RNA sequence: GCUGCCUUAGCUCAGCCGGUAGAGCAUCUGCCUUGUAAGCAGAGGGUCGUCAGUUCGAUUCUGACAGGCAGCUCCA
C-alpha cells in the first residue's frame, strides 16, 4: 500500500533550470549545451537540502534555479519521471510488454501516459495492481542515472531487452542526435530527460484510463494501448485534483444542456443530430439575431441557398472526391447525383458568378445561416461540439487583391468584437500554412505564397498573437483559426477563416476592373461564431449555464407567494412581456421554498417574489441570480434596468456560490 | 473508422453467486396557503438499449448491432 508521504514532498528539489531550460540535478552543468552555461559548475548546494525553490547565482552570472513541484518545469520533470515509474511497473507485471513512448501531456485524461504494445488487454481491473507496483518502485527509491550512448550500443541494448519499438525510435532519430538513456534499478529507458534524482522523489499515482493510439499517430499503423495516469507529491493534492475534475464536469455542456432543458438527441433521429429545445433555441436565435444585425452594420448582404445540389458543384470545388467519406452519401434524382451540402462556399461562388461583376461592387460580402451536414466519424462526435448537422454563421467576402488585407483585418476585428461582448478571453489563434511536401494542397506555388503572405500580413498588422502551424491549411488556402477549450480542457476550433485564391480560379470568378480588364477576386471565408451548435456548446460551459440576461432563455421568473398575489403577478408578467422580456410566472402550486429553489437551479437571472408587501406598495422585489443580491424597484425602474442590461449585453460576474 | 469502457423509470443511481426489479428527484392527485435553495401524504411510471445464442429459467453469461463516454485518426 501507499506509504505515508511527508507533506513537504512537494518542496523536494526535482531538477534545475538554466537559461529557461530544465536539466537533471545529476547532470553536470558543464555538459550542458547552453552558451552561457558552459563555464558553470553545479554548485554543490544544489544537491543540498534546499527546502524550497531558491535562486542560486553561480560565478559566471548564469542563473540556476532549483525546480520543485511548484514550478511548471518542475511539474513536467515530476510527471515525466512518473511515466518512467509507470513503465517500470508495467514491465515487471507484463514481461512481454514493449514500450513506445511516455510523454507528459497538458490536456488529457491524465498528466502523462505510456504507450505500450501488449497482446493482453490492460483494463481498469488491472489498475490497482499496477498502481501498487508503481508505489513499490517509489518506495524502493532507485537513484536515476543518465547515460549517453553510441547509437549502435543503444540499438544493441534495446534489442537485447526485446524493446523493438524503442529500436525503431532510435533509428528514426536524426544522425547528430545525442542518445541518452535513463536507468533506475533494473529499468532503463531511452529518454532525453530531464528526470528527478531518484524514484523516491515521486509521490502518489492514480491510473485514469486506457485508450488506443496509433504508432506514430498514423491510422494505418498498428494500435498501441495508451495508459493515462496522474501523480502528485501527496495524497491531498491527488484528492484535490479529482475534486476539481468533478467541478469541471458540472460545467459540461452535455450535462447542463439536459438540466437546463436546452437541447437533446434521440437514438431514433441519429448520432450527432441535435434537437434544440425551446429554451436552447432562444439562445441560438439570440446569437443569430445579434450576428445578423452586426453583419448588416458591417456591409454584409444576406443570401439563402439550398441544402442539396448536383454533384457537379462539388467536383468544380474539388471537394469531391477529396471529402467523399465525410459527406452524406449521394441520392439519385433524374439520373443525377445530388449531395447534401457540407459547406456553403460553392453556392456563394455561384451567386457571385451569376452575372458580370464590376470592381465597384467589391468588396461583396455574402452571408448566410446555411445548415450544413457532414458525415463526421462516429468516434469524433461529442455533444454539441462535434455534430453532423450544423448551422453556420457563414459568409464569403469577395474583394480585389488590394482590398484583401483590409477585409481580413476587418474580419479579425469582428471576432474581437464578438469575443469582447461575450467575455471570451481564454483562446488562442493559429495561422495554418501549407506543407509544400504534402499532396493534400491544391493550386500553384505562387498562389500559395501570395495567399499566405496576405494572411500573415493581415494578422501581423492586426497585432494579434498567433502561432504558426505548418501543415494545417485548408486544401485551397491558408487558415486562421480561433482555438477555444472545453470545460475539461479539450481544444476546439471555434472559428476558422481562410484567404482563398483557389476557388475563384476554379469557379472562374472575375470582375471588370477600372481599366476594363477582367480580374480574379480574392475570397475570404469566415465564420466568427462558427457553427451555432459548437458555439452554444462552448457558451454553456463558458457561462456555466448562467447566461447573461440578454441570452438567457428565461429572463424573469415571478413567484406569487400565494393565490391572492396571482393577479398582480400575471399583470406584471404581461407588462414585461409587452416589452419583450422573457418572463414566466410560477403559480403557487408548490411551496414557495421549492419554487425559489427551482428558479435558482434553472439559473434565471431575475427572481421576483410577489407578496402582500409588493402588491400593497405596487413594487417589485428582485433577486439577481449572478450576485445573489435582493433589491426593490418600482415597475418602471425594474423594466428600465433590465432593458438596459439586455441592450448592453451586460455580463454580471458570478458573485454567489454555485450549488 | 480504430482501441477500451458504459447502457436498469423522464433524470441520478442501487440490485451479492442466473430465479422476470428498487431508491431519491421529477410527474400526477389530495392536503397545506407559503417571504428568498426541497411542507406532508398517496399514486402512476420499467418488454433492465435492440436482436440472437447458452440455460428448465437471462436484467445478470456469450455474440452481433445501436447509442453514449475517453483517447487515437479525421476535421472543407
């Protein structure tokens, strides 16, 4: 069983950091390839019993920081070594096991995992046994040694151990790579490190799940078993971790969607097909109205196009046969194949091209709430976040090449506006470029160069922070994505924009320029609110179900204390309804306490209890859900206050404790 | 699609070794006439995801399928 762990264990020194790079404690700094550290020697104090993270200066002005579990880098070392301890335990229990790789992960069902190859299926029944063996490894307190090896020696060593997968990894390493192995007791692993000084520095472990993962992340390859786990310096931290996970689950949109009666699905209808319930539909339509108004104010024009089309359209766009597997299969009518549309762009291109266009019309911004259907892999479906029928906040902007950067920048500003109103701060942006090696991308090199340069210019001039990915572009153009996180930390693309020079060419789109010459427009695909399925799913978690009043399905709930107050309550409700406030009267068929509880559970922004006092003085007593504060108003004051709150799309920070 | 796991009332979940099921909440009906998070009592509600197989007998064991969960792959 788990031995008693010293509470100070989290303060254990796990490694060192030099010039922002982490290393093992055991590794002499003189071996570290860091220009400023070459001359440095590890101060002997490093090995000493330093009780907490301190900064130690060594003579050459190199900053050496001791890492503990409180440091991000310290955590990483801790979990990385934890993965080794897991592997060591697995190897003891399953001698035939082959190890692949065991990295630290930020977002996942654990903090680290180990990928293994084993005929026998490891399932949750085995977890306890494995955990016990890991704790044994910890208790045995093996010192961890780093060893640099020649490539052929390393190959020989792992071959002898029967670790063919490791041999494969070594062989794939670049020729100049330093090959290091880490040894602890009878166990040795190919690894770059760094690691903790000994297994005794590790704490308590809990395996979380086992899943499949392809070797090298390639679906054509064999599937390994991926064993996820978490570890912490002490039991309390482990417990706290699982408590926080439970908290996060309460925000899960699938759970809140049911509790708040926002949406549902049905086996009879099909996976990934959402039924919006009246309450959820209000949220979706409020967003829609907002987006339509906003887009109208930004010069967008609305169009409507059909859900089905002849297959020719998708051959022109080259989505077929590229995406055949992700489309609902075709239906035959009049000797033609018709497809349900997976996207709106080819329709908009067709609209653009239906008559000659003048440069005077550009930029032309065609917007549509088009419902698209994609046959997503069954394993990829997830609540509202990944569905097969989706309503897109779509638009395509056709502009001259000279206008493209400005238009793209305007799209970025539009995103910033939406995100600001909704108080979305936790997101990051990605610029996805083409990998010239890959055959996935269509079009000429010059076209790609230009499209990528224009996109980058727009993003840079907008001053936004972004990371660059070198193989994530759409097949027709570079992509700018807004990435958001779900309550459990999984990442999703909330919005994607592309600057496209390819489709205008495919659809032979042109406009007449000032000088009478025919030119190709640039097309910008954009969808700031993404699909409303995913976006509402995200908002449910973002607001933990407590939607700001303007979005809330029910804005006011009136609770008459008893029958004599019903008339006043109903009259009040009528007055508010006339002003388009979403209000519901909960008649005294249940006790007041129960009705109050129910209003709270449904997270209704304003709860109005109406009793003798209110009727006599003709006033309103409103409790604000977000703050928990109760306040008296005249009917006029209340109406003005709530209308203003709705008009401003105000977000009131949650003050009261959620139950 | 792949790997593993899960599926019992509208919801959350009990149900040891095979002998046709239970709780809380919700719903309905009474009583109560309520002042800021659950008043009391009673009732209804389940072909135990579906279809096969094993068995005298399957919610329980086996298989297939469906739906869901986690991960991988994919994501116009």
